[in-house]
C-alpha cells in the first residue's frame, strides 16, 4: 500500500495503515452484503466500485489488467 501511495497509484490523503484498515473494512462489508443478498448481488462489481472509491480513480482494478482476489 505504501509503495502504491508513493508511486501515485492510490490516494495519498490518508496514511497507508489507515487506508489499509478502511480497505479491510470494505472487504468485510461487501462480503457481508454478498452473503445476505446472494444471488442478487454482484460481488465483483460491488467490490471493484468500493475499491475504486477508496483508492482513487487513477488506479484501475479491471480484471483483464491484473489478477485480483475476486474471480
């Protein structure tokens, strides 16, 4: 995370540890929503939207650009 912030890939308005903590909370929240709203909840779409919001629009999370934890 710190490397991504230094390289300008992620927002730099929060320290790396705080941004990481928010990402973990987002993962938990999106996972919970998926559990209670399955099958009407697109986990990959929602997770990508939340991560773009938290990390900033400069960072691309497209599945074809990188292997991400959601397949």
